[in-house]
C-alpha cells in the first residue's frame, strides 16, 4: 500500500493508508460523487453526522436565518442563540423529564470537556470512570478517556485519573461466560465493584472520589457495541450511589441514530449531563451542545464565563442548527421509522452472514446503525474493497483501530431500500474479493 499524502498537506488530519483515496466534488442524498466520475454510496455519513443526507437546502435555509447576523463576543447575546438554546433544552429536558441548561461548544471533544467541567464544578474534581472501548475525542483531556493508547501518545492530560470498566462488547469482555451476547452476574459485579476498600478506586466514604461516570449508549469507535441494558443500569446506579455525575456521550448516538431520540433511552437510564453534536448540524457546522440537569449548571455554582471560545455560537452554526431542528420537528415519528430501518438493515446483513459464514460471524442493527462482525481482523481490508468494488458504485463504510474485526455501518437516516440493496450488493462483492485475498495468504 502506498501512502499518498500530498507534499503540502499535513498528515495529521486525514487517514491516507491506501493508494486509492477518492476526491469528492459533490454529494446528493446518500451518494457522494468523486472527481473521476465514480459515485459512492455513503453508509458512513461523515461519522454519523449527515443524518439527513446531503441536501443543500439545509445550508440555504441556514443562510436565510443568519445572513444578517453579526458574530458576537461572549458578553453579547442574540435572539437566534437564545431560540436555539431553548429548542435544544426541550429535546434533552423532555427525555429526562427534568429541566436543565444547555451550553454550546465547538465539537464533540470540547463538549465532553465542558461536561467534565460542569461535573467537577458540582462535585469537585476526581476520578472518571469509563468503559473499555470508549471513545470521547482526541483532545488532551478526552484522549485520556478514549481507550486507545495511541490517542495519548503525543498529548494527554496525565493528571486525570481514569478507570476503565470491562468492555461492554461481550466478544471482548473477559467476564462474559461463553462469549455470547448478554451479561452474567460476573459482568455486572465487575462493573460495580469500584468504591470498595479493595477496588483501588474511591467513592462514597473516601476523600478520593469518583466525580463522573461517562458512557456511550452504543460505542461508536469501540465497534458498535451496545452495553447490555442490565449492565448499564447497574453501572449508572452504582456510580450515582457513589456520588458520581452521570455523563451520556450522545455525540454519535443522539437524535435517533440508534432509534430513540437519545441512545440512553434504549436502556432506560437517566443521565445528569448529555453531550450531543453530530446530528444537530448535519455536518454543516462544528458545534456541540451540553445539557446539564438543574441545578448542576446553575450560574451560582457553575459561574458565567466558566467556559467559552471565540467561535462558539457563530451565526452560521446557529443558523444551521435552527434549520436542522426545523427538519427534526417535521419528522412525525423518527423513533418508529428508525426501528423500521434497523429491521431493513438487519434482514440484509443476516443474508450476507448466511452467504459468507466463513467471513461474517455476527451482525446487529440499532436504529440507523449496524455492525457486521467478521471472523478475523479483516475490517480495514474489507472497507477498502468496498471503495474499489467492481460495481456501478463504491461504498463507504467505517472500521476502527479498536475493533478491527467490525465494519461499522451508519448511513444517512433517510436512506431508502434501493440504496440499502446497493449497499448489500457491494458488501457481497467485497466479501468475495476478501475471501480471495484471505485464501491467497500463506
Ligand atoms: C461517541 C463520540 N464521542 C466523541 C467524539 C469526538 O467528537 P469530535 O470528533 O467532534 O471531537 C466522537 C467522534 O466521532 C464520538 O463518536
């Protein structure tokens, strides 16, 4: 494989691992169009951001909301910002059945740092508990939370103590008895033993406390792994009993990506702080929203100006959120429609599993998200074969370093059946090509 990083391009931003890196010119619906004329079905949706597919009317509507608006410093306010905050608060508060406050940030990692600031301002700084396989960003602080040590190699907040509960992915959890889905009492015990004299981790009764428990309702970079609901509920209850603030990272799972509006609703848990991002802007602006139930972010304790930055709430980002929220308001029953999408994806992926039992060991769909589990660490190769498949269209799917045996699928939530058929056809072809390369290996 030849890396083809242009000599003027910094290598840090993009992942050039293969000779074939398509260059895109435009997009429409669920398709991206490359400079060489080839089209690609997007079953990755810019890391789950482009929930509504590629629709330039979103930007046009956003422009109408913001074109006369000035950028403002952090001591000035606008009606547009207040409207967006109020509408966002409703989305979080309704689901948690309690009022809260929303503030904005620039992207996922920064939103997670703000969530930690709010938690620490409420209960004091302390240990943070996460699951193995977690991914919460690559900033200095969030790289401490994310599982891969690779993210911490160049910059990390080493002073932050982070404790990892066993992976919620049954295939990777050492406490899972038969490596079959579903948690045993051993798994639950492993996730709820901190805070005791023996665990090495503080909690109620210790000066050294755990200040936050952070979870993804379906791990994205961890390979689309959903914590068993009983396990997650037990972990949340245990954390709450030990005085930790419960933070839901809904950056990927939020806004129906996994079915309900928020992924935590799948397991029936109620977090104290929620961070959302991707589906609020459909990929058209960098923005995250951090909700904290009252009184966690009350201005008397979490003081005005505790967190800000020049570009938080620039007019075009607010205009984009408003345009995207208008669309969400107009979708009658997205949760039910996402259950339907999960069924339609499952049916197709099960067929692929049946046709390729030597290469596919499992599949599962949650709303507009699915995982195809392979029998070996073939996901990077299969992802590449999907791009170059000898078919009418290429296919964009994701794979990650943390779960090299899993193909992550998260298309625009508005994807239709003919496009799902194209996805299945290309995956089928790519699996056949993968078999040839696997068999050819010495
Ligand atoms: C669950 C989750 N948390 C945090 C992040 C980090 O977001 P950002 O890349 O906007 O910093 C991501 C990004 O993929 C994510 O999926």
